[in-house]
C-alpha cells in the first residue's frame, strides 16, 4: 500500500522586525538551503499573512508565516519480518520491548524498516484503523532509546490508551546513566522545554517552552557516574536528556546533549517500566524489562560494575 506523506504544516508568528523572509526561515529551518527555501516561496508553499510572498519580503512584528513543507517521498507501508520482542499481548494491545536503532514509524528519510512495518507482519489488521502512517501507535520512543511501548490493536483500544496518556495516568520509568555523582539522591526538574533558539535541530530549557517535569532518583552511585531511575510527568521531545544536561549531569553516550563514550554508541536511556489500565478489565497492570545487552556491557566497561 503506497501512502503519500502529509506535508509538514507550521505557523510562525514573527516577534519583531527580522529582515528578509528567506533569511528568517533559514534560521528556523537550518537543514534547508536558502535556494530550497526560495523555491518553496516561489511555488506558494510559504505564505505571509495568508498571501503569496517573495523571498526578499521584509517581515514585521506580528506577521504570520504559514508553511506547508511538501514531503520528499511517498511511503510504501508494507509488512516486514523484523523481530519484535513481545512482553504481553491480548485482543486489544501489545506491549513490546523496542530495540535501540529502530524508528517507530515511517517518515521522510525512514520510509521502511520501522517498528510499524514489523508490527504489520505480526498484526496484518493493524493498518485498518487510525493514522495511515502510525497505525496502533499511541506514544513514541526516540530511535536510539530502547524499552517498553504499548501498541493498540483496534480503534477502541487506541482511544482508551490515548486518553490515559492525556490524563497522565500512564506510569513510565527509565534507567539512565549520567556522568557525575548527584549531590541530591532524588529530585524534580521543573523547567520548560522548547526549540533551542541557537540550533533548531536541538531542544533546550527556554523560558517560552512548554511545561516539562522530570523526577529522578539515584538507583546506584558508580564511581564518577550515577545510575538513575527517571519518571516523566510530561512527554516533551528529548525531555530527559535536555533536563539532565541542564542540571549538569549529562546522559552517557548522548552525542547531542550528553557526553560521548567509547563503550556505548547511543544514549544510555532505557524505558524499563510501563504501567497503565487494560481495556478488557480496567485493571492497572505494570510491565518491566531489564537492560539490554549493549547497555549492560557499557555499564560494566564504564564503571567496572558487573550487571
């Protein structure tokens, strides 16, 4: 089944006089060249105050920029025999242990070999409901974060689970290795998270960001490192990594916000615990999974502690 990707639509409001339209957009979209942006403006994908614009147009405070970035390709959503570790399954849902390196759903640049492709091989009816590109997906993990995810198998289950996430009644726990020994063995990081104004590919603690709260508890001190149990009250992009970096305890192996390590090639973040109410019974149930082998080996090599 070939599915066209939807355009990425954004509306930006100019805070002050910022010069030319194409230069303003180049700061918002550093991954796009000036020539690409100019072509998009010419083709009518970018409007200012709902009107056609020119690349050289001067922007004023209060101007609204409507952007509809066309997707670069279509997605062939096909079943692929990718192994998936299923922790629990009933008629309504699956709980799986996602490996690191697996993208959750197709997107520009990742059109195949995703978790959705793997799930379609196990549950062929998954593509009959919900979002065409994200069937059954009710929450996500970063590509290089491993651990537990819930997958809905029908419309009723999907809405039931989405409502629990919206109500923040789903309990999520992560194991995270950070550099440094935290002075306080437990605490709460309450700081808004939004786009880094100096690098639009990153997130940061910014005053105009969205509310974000992260709780942490030291599970074990390991020399110059701390193994943390982390829970999130909100689900902002890169929240755990941004928050821990902001308080001076960067995540090991995280090339964007943390500290690189010769022993682990991805961020040391593992979603080890997940609790929610089952649709069939309404009963709360909690699931856990242990650290994967790459993180166990990394912790042994980094800290000298066998796990």
